[in-house]
C-alpha cells in the first residue's frame, strides 16, 4: 500500500478546517480503488483563533489527521516546509485549506504520476473574483520574473502540487531561510505536468494576504531567484558615468571656445539630487541582498514547533 501525505497550511482558519476535511474525503472511493492510504497534516501557523481545537476534533475522529502547530506565525512558506519534513508519504500534495485548490482534481493529478511524471502542478487560468489591481501586479510580477530569473516560475501557478518522495527529498535539501517555494519547485526540476483550472473563490473566512504583504512577498521571490537588480545597479552606475563624462566635455568645450562659463545653481542642485537619489536607490538594492544574506548566515530554524499530534 502506498501512502499519500496531504499538507495543509492553516492560519486562523477555524471556519474552513472541517470543510476541507469533508471535501477531501469525497475522494475516499478513489483512494480505496487505488489502494492508497492517506494522512492529512494540518500545519497550524500560529493561529490566534480556534483552529487548533478544530483540528484536534478531526484528529479524535480520524487518527490519520495529524497536526504540527507553530509557536507563532511563521508564514505559509515555513508551514509548507514543516509539512514536507513531517510527511511520511510516498506521494505528497500541498493544498490550501480554503478549498481554492479543489481536492476533486486529485484523481486526475494522480493519473499523471502513474504515467511517470515526478510532479503534477496546477495553475489557474483566470483570476476572477480578485481585485483588478492585484491581478495586474501579479501578472507584472510573473512577466518580470520570466525575464530576470533562470528558474521557471509559471504565471498563475498555485502551491497545489502533487509530488513523488524523490522530489520532496530534493525540496527538503534546499534549506534556505528565505523560502519562495514556487521558485524552489522550479529550481529542483523533475518532470512536471501542468494542469489548468478556473479560479475558485474562497469558500469561508478571508484572505490572509493584504496587497502589501503580497508585494513584499514578490520582492522576496525576486531576490531569492535573481540577482538582476544588482546588475541593474551597476548598469545604472555606468550609464551615469558616461553621461557625466559627456557633460564635462561639452562644458569644457563651451567655456574654452565660446568663453561662456556655465551658470545656474538650480540645475546643479537638480542633478545633485538626481544622482544622490540613484546612489541611495542602488545602495538600497545592495542592502536588501545583504539583509537576506545576513538572515541566512544566522542560520535560524525555519519554524518552531509548539505541539504535534
Ligand atoms: N496561510 C498560512 N500562513 C500565513 C498565511 C496564510 O499558513 O501566514 C495559509 C492559509 O491558511 C491558506 C493558505 O495559506 O491555507 C493560503 O492563504 P490565503 O487563502 O489567505 O491566500 P490567497 O488564496 O488569498 O492567496
Ligand atoms: Mg486562498
């Protein structure tokens, strides 16, 4: 008998935990048919509501429900990592608890694993029900990522993914602190089949990602999988050097040939402001990478566990 581990990160999800279980169990006959055993690992990401109690209730009714509970909110990336560490399955799938990753897709996903794929990933083809600004920035992010990163990060990709044990072990071997799992999936490689589906809106509760949280997360992704911003800083520097050189030549020629000393401090101040702005901006980019390196060097654990059942 093969074991399927289901990793479900939860943060303040008291309303959806039980619904997820019910929806997931609709696949029961499929599991029986495939001779597949399952375990559900709810990772409680330091919820402040009754999520832990709800999970405990499910565990009391079905011992195949497990829980890893964090000492505080460490973020979804850390929750997924904890799930990977605790999963014992031959196959592992990560999915959101809010049913935006429909469990009904599992049989189809599983069929591709049987065909010999190492991983089956999902992407949503629409973003209906999402604020337009959010969709716009999301698209821009993926377009930019495509240009500046060698690692493939697919537009609309969800974290809903079924993987073999081999791929999970590969992901676990990536121990970086600043985790951007969508990038890590691409980075480890393996044969991946993409499945598309229409966006499903969250059933209950509300999204945990504000616009700014997502924005910061996208910067995290860029810095984790590309050093293009650093190169951009150098290019900008070279550009300004060339410009300054040309200006010096023009001013010298103008003064010597036409005897017309350059006047006007307002223009001077403008240029000064512009250049110091660019300098600070570039220093900021370097600072960001430095801060990431600093966090990595500290070697802190990715999450702290408070309770396991
Ligand atoms: N989540 C988490 N930790 C967080 C934020 C979110 O574990 O700090 C979980 C959340 O419970 C859900 C999944 O990540 O299962 C996706 O979150 P959400 O539905 O709020 O994001 P959205 O679908 O709106 O992008
Ligand atoms: Mg959601």
